[in-house]
C-alpha cells in the first residue's frame, strides 16, 4: 500500500544554502526525506529540485505544513508545487487509427506502473474502440472530418467535464489549434517519430530505408503552438542495420514510440518534470 506523503517541485534563482534550508524545514516538522533530486543550472543561474517527503510523523497537519512552506519559498523567490501522495492523475488518451501506444498505456496502467486514472479514450476514428472497451475503459468518437474546429471544441468540453489533468496524444493524427495548446499548456504530451534527416510526407519509413539511415527513434514532448517543437521529456533510439527493410523500421519505430511515451507519461505523473522555457528539466527514477 502506498504511504502517505508529499511531492514538492521547486525552482528558484540559484543561491547558497537552498538544500540546507529546505531540508531543515522538513526536519523541523519531523518529515522524512525519501528523495531529494536537485540540479543547479550554472548557465541559466537557476536551481531545480524534486523532493518526496513522508508525512506520517509530521508534528502539524499536512495542509499546515504546505501552507507554512510559503514563507521559505517566497524568501528564495521560488516557484513551487506540492502534490499529496498517493494519487492518480486523471488522464485522457487521444487516438486516431494506430493502437500500439494506446495498448502500452493500457497495459502499464493495469500493471500499476503509472498512477493514472484513464477518464476516457477519445478518437477521431472508431478504430481503437474495441481495444479500449476490452480493457474496460470508455471510448468516445469525435468526428473531425470537415469539422476540425467543432471537433476540438467537443474534445475540450469532454476534458473539462471529466476534470482531466493530463492529455496524451497516442498517435493522434490531428494538429491541435493554438487556443487548445494555450488552455492546456504543460498538460498535453505527444509522441513523434524522429529521423535524421527528417522525412516529410507519405511513408517516412520507406524514405528512411531508401536513404540508408543508421538510427531511428521517437521523441516524447510537451505540446505547444509550434508544431513538434515543445519541451522534450524523453527520447529513444534504435540502430538500423543494413538488412532491415521498411517493415523492420516500422517495428523498431513502434518500439521507440512505446518506450519513450511510457517513460514520458511516468515522469510527468510522478512530478519528475519541471518546465523551464523551451526545455523540460527531468529527474528520472
């Protein structure tokens, strides 16, 4: 059974004594530091940290402990966020036709690897309905052909109605409108196949084979208004051998996409990412 606790994410201007001050605050209230991951960015002059705190022996109420941290946080000019443990993040998965990323999410959720509560799987095609319903989750079809704006308004209504905290684009083959990206900023994760060089248009795996690529991969990133340019959470690569045909590249690419997306979701829901402008600071487990 998961123990009661808190996760604290913190960023502030780098300065002497941050670790000591935060650790002293926790110790002063009989909290137990289970994890303290930190990063001092010398180029940017900023400090980032993620703490996991066991709260069973606190000498104050948990909410009082959270509220009391404000004095220290403000003195360090910090931005911080607490999350109570245990928890499950309310998550919606958006899909089109391909289901390998969806299957990975459903499987890892069933195993308990990711503390998510899947509120629904939303598809602009019916293709993934059977997979979703076999796993016991709600599937919602939103028609978008010729009604893209209306479709996204429907999706937004569903997300708000279901109080969704995280949106995962599991090979959702639609470009999100700017207003959607802005409203759900920092809460939408995408998976994208990555080639070097980039192959644009139909059948990128065939193009990659014809050009003799040596590596293929996938990138899990936060979604912004700039297409496929959001802060990167995780990347996976596979080496391509001379005997690999286009079908092998598809297989290897799927492996990369599944692994990168699973790690990206895990890092996000465990509050192991901190957004810093165009990049994500990640404290992997």
